[in-house]
RNA sequence: GGAAGGAUGCCCGAGUGGCCGAAGGGACACGCCUCGAAAGCGUGCGAGGUUUUUGCCUCCGUGGGUUCAAAUCCCACUCCUUCCGCCA
């Protein structure tokens, strides 16, 4: 969440940036938060004054008892008792207001970076650069959607996936399954120079899913395991961000970098009927995520590095892609500044989002309470968090099945994947 | 799932209901000493809120309760350790 103190010191500037998100109701939420904050501080001050009186009296009781002045002790005691009752009433009120404020704050999105382009929806996202398409044309044999190729080659079996788990689940077989794993391995290997590999839990608590911003607002998008009060992670960002939750790091540790392969679970509640074929959208998919905790001044540079890393892997796979900037109206709740990487799939003639790289400022760190201490300085600051998909498997796989499709209907294995494919150089029909 | 023990500051660790935000030690920082260092000595050293400062308030796993007063007593929960059961 954003710093409540910004509402007291810099309200107009917060308001101006919320306006850019093009969601008018946000301003009302801000007003509500401001009012609650004012009320909270009034109540808290009053409560603390009473507490002080009770504390003082209680100390006196002890002292008077020791001095054998029983009558005075009794009188102080009953006085303290009365004030204590008032204090309790006020404390209850205070924590109610505190909780109300927290609930409002949890739903207020992050401050947008000045760098985020202006725009109301994803249609306004500007293309930053395009790679691998200059004057290029695609052959007819590449104009076959991956779901046809996948089924023909026996490496994609969504029919049986549906039998097992229902609609919007996918199943890879044979060389398809191998290639999915190869892609994970590739992404992990390419980032192992700078990131510690983690194999995190993928069922997490409500608190963990709240830290990254999925809860409370987007509960419908996540799978809940209610009996055990756990949630299936929609991305490894969730457990990775909470690794250092509640901790205070040393400045010298920053940036602290993690990467993880994990399955990702999404209900796709708002997308019924969209991209139902093939590998473009499923309830469960594999992804390799990279993430860093950083000092604020490191954030912007790291963001570029993350984009370069994600794009570099796509480039190494020989796939055409473009980088787009996410405009103000399309930026996610927790995001300060984001870039997406989209790969071109000639078979279905679509740009597929295969990576989203984001800088969160201290928005997540404040929720997760991740701080750091500057060397030689007193006090702590919240870290900045950044993360991005190093590689989202199904869509990259789809793009490979289309870009690398050969005239005879088989699919060539991209060179960088050869070491991971048990000697396979092409995927042919069984 | 059953039984027992535990959870205190960066770490270790003491703590009889009031004089405990917390002894002592280590680590760390600064100073003295030294050519320099080690050792010695001295000083400092948890976090957060509010506040111009002083101050005040909160925090001893979490949440409740008892009490004028809780790290200390009671209840529930969580996690850790060990044993039994079960199991990849």
C-alpha cells in the first residue's frame, strides 16, 4: 500500500497521480482514507493520554503499597479503574477506525510513475521497440495455429486435460512436455549468474497473498483451498516477495535477487470463452519468475535489466517480439511502472504476452513489511520490489510451434534448447 | 493425528504480577591505548507510532481474558524441537 503519510503531506500530488489511472472512484477512496486517518489520530492521541494516566496511577499504587500507605493506594486504584474503563472504550473505537483505514488503504492502488505513458486502456500502450520482424514475411507452413500442429504431432492433448480437470486445462505429451521443461531449464540457466534459485511453496496463506496485492481486491481470480485457509499462487512472485516479509535487510545485501520456477494457478474468472484453444490461456501453467528487493535508487536501473533479461531469452530462442510500455490506465494495482514483452505467433497471427516486468516501488514492501537499514544510519526504509517473468512456458511454446514449423509439418527445435531435448532436433509426427 | 518441551532485542540468554522495554554475555559502532592490530578500558547500540523538540504511547510468537497494574497468571491458536503413528 502507499504511505499514509503521503495523504497528510502531499495529498494533491497523490490525487493527481490517481487521476491518471482513469478510475474516478479512486478519488472518493482517497477522501475516505484521509478522513479516517484524521479521525484515527484524534482517537489515538486521546487514548494515549488516558493510557498514560492509567500507567502513572498504576505505578503510584505499587509505590504507595510499598510505603505502606494503603488508603492512598486504594484511592489511586479506583481512580485508575475508572480511567481504565474509558480507555478500553476508546481503544476499541480506535482499533475499529484503524481497521477501516487499513481496509481502504489495501484497495488504494500504487502511485504511478511519471514515466508511465498516458492512456486509458491497453489499446494506448505504446510499442517501445520491435525485434526480429524487419521486412520479414512468414511462409504458409508457419501460418498454422499451434493447437493444430500440437494435436497433429501428438504433443498437445487438451481433450484429455479437460477429461481430467475440466475446461481451460492443458496437457503436454512427449516432446511437448520435454520442451516445456527445457524452456524452464533455459530460463533458469540464463539467469543463474545473478539470481538465487528458489523452489518455493505454491500454496500460501491469506497474509502472503495480501502482501503482493492480489487480496483483498482480486480474490475471485485466485484458487482458494478454504478448508485449510490456503491459496494457490497465481505466480511465483507471491512466495518470492514474502521470503523476506517482516525482515530488516542490510543495505549491502541489496539488490537481493531470487528466481523460481513454479506452476501458476489462475481462475481466469473474467476471461470465460477467450483464448480457449491451445496454450494461450489455462488455469494452470508453468513460469520462471525473477525478482529483486532493491534500494529505491536501484529500482529504475534494475527494471531495465529485467526487461533486457526477459527479452534476451526470447531473442535467444529466435522469436520475434516487441516491448510495450504499460500506460497509466492499464497499470496493475500494485504497479509503479511496467513493461510487457510480446512474442509474435504467426500461426494464430497474434502478439502473445510472454513477460510482464514491473517495478512496485515500496507498495508491496509496505504490505509485506520488508525493510532495510542503510549502513551506518539509524532507522529503516521499505525496500523496493521488482519482478518479471523470465519465461512464461505455454505461450512461448505456442510461439515456437508456429515460428519453427517446417514445410513437412514437423517443428524444429530452437538451437538454445538442443542441450535440453535429449538429442531431438525436430519434433515430428509419432 | 497423539504426547511432551519450547518461542524474550542482530545472536545467546536471565526474568518472584508493580522499581522490566527488559539483567548479563557476544556481535557491532565510536573513543582511549598502540607504530598498527589483538587484548584491556570507556561510551553507545531493538522496532514502530505520534510529536517542532522534550515527551508520550505500543511491541517479550499471535489473538483473547483476569488485574488498578502482565514478559510474568488463564484460554485458544501458530510455529519450532523430540517421541509415537502415518506417509512421497
